[in-house]
C-alpha cells in the first residue's frame, strides 16, 4: 500500500489539492494515495483518528478545520503558533506535527515567481484573519521597510502588530490611517472578494509601480483587483501561486522532495480580466 495523504475540509468538493499533490508525486516519480475527505462538522478528531488508524501519514487542512488541527497537534511550528491556525499535519506514531505554510507559500510566490522582493519595500496587508496572521512572520523575515496591517475591526490589527513588534517595523490600524500613505505592495488578505465586496482601501495607497495581490484565487478580476486596476495599477496577481507553493511546501515536508510548481500554476491560472 502507498503512503496515504488527504485534504480535509467542509465542503471539500471544490478542492484542487488531490490534483495538485498527484501532479507533484508524478513529477517526483513517487506513488502516493491522496484523497479528499469531507469532515463532518464537530467530528474532526474522530475523522482524523480514523484516517491515521488506516495508515494516514499527513493531511492538508482547509476551512473550517484550521483551528481544530491546531488543537489536535502535539507539536506546532513557530509560524503555526503565531498564526493560531494549521494548514498541514504530519503523523509519526503518536506524534502529530503541525505547520502553517500559507505565509511561506505567499512569500515564495511574490519573491520567486513574481520576482517582487519584499526587502526594503513598503508593504500593506489588508485583513487580520488567519491568512494575514500566517503571513506576518514570513513577511517580516524578508525585511520590508515597513509593514502596515489594516483591518475593519481595528483592534484586531493593532493587537496583531503588537504581537510581532519585536520582529520588525510593523504597525496596525484602521483604513482611515491609510489616507496619507503609499505602498509598494498591497496584499488583500480579507475575505471581502468572496462576497463581491471590496475593503475600503484608498486609491492613493498604491504607489507608482505597485503590485496588487489578491489572496483569493481562481475568481478572475475580483473587486479589489478591479479597484487597483482602475487606479492605474499594472501589476496584478491572485493567490493561485500562493496556493501551489503552500502545497509544494507540504509535499516537501512529507516526502523530502521540493516539487516544481510551474505546471500546476499554469493549469490552475484563471486570467485576471
Ligand atoms: P478570516 O475569516 O480569518 O478573516 C477574514 C478577514 O477579512 C478579516 O480580517 C475581516 O475583517 C476581513 N473582511 C471580511 N469582509 C470584509 C469587508 N467587506 N471589508 C473589509 N474587511 C473584510 O479569513 P482568512 O484569513 O482565512 O482568509 C482570507 C482570504 O484569504 C480568503 O478569501 C481566502 O480565500 C484567502 N486565502 C487564500 C489562500 C491561498 O492559498 N491562495 C490560503 C488562505 C486563505 P474583520 O476582522 O473586521 O471581520
């Protein structure tokens, strides 16, 4: 029997993870058995216990189970601890290792795939939820000139910035504080686009030559990307590369081989029009 892996979420029908992990395994010449599990709500522990009992070696974890996975783990990486959420698990006997690769995947996409270094740049992060939390440490490790976290619930942004203030030049606040500031890279880590909404970011927030990056992927020109384009921003990206890169990080963590993501990104890319 091949090593067993799975993605767990609810709903899970839309998940591209089995396709992606299958492509990674094929490219690496490895055989893995990777399935999608629709975890019943309120039964995360029982579902994962059963998967492990049947030979499960690791899991990708998606909504709404990232906090359950955090609680289930016996050992959590520093970035998983800061994110307070987990998107990948590895099982070794009684030990359950937990990681959060969303932030490193995002940084890898921006710095490597899009060739936009964060070092020395003014970075704006919209949102203070799980994805934003996961991005903080990886962002600060790139040594940006500044990192501003803007959130609708201002207290969450201020608190998040305070948690990592020893790690770099980070501040948090509300959207009103953006009035007189311009940024080289603006990340939309809110979930506004999923409901056809747009965070109230002023057009002046985009510095000349800025990159506007939407974490949501596969939705084409989201309201945030449309706003950026309408203000003259020419460099637009969605989160397809982030998704592929976090998947590659998990694969490498499990199998010890770092897959090439280019084919996967090409297959999943939806034009931003
Ligand atoms: P959370 O639910 O944890 O956080 C949502 C955030 O969005 C909060 O900061 C919330 O603000 C803010 N928000 C929601 N609606 C609005 C609005 N209309 N205007 C302004 N702010 C708003 O979500 P996640 O952090 O887990 O995910 C955020 C996004 O990132 C999702 O769209 C998800 O699809 C995407 N994502 C993409 C990944 C990828 O691989 N490409 C991986 C992970 C996430 P408040 O605190 O005030 O409620």
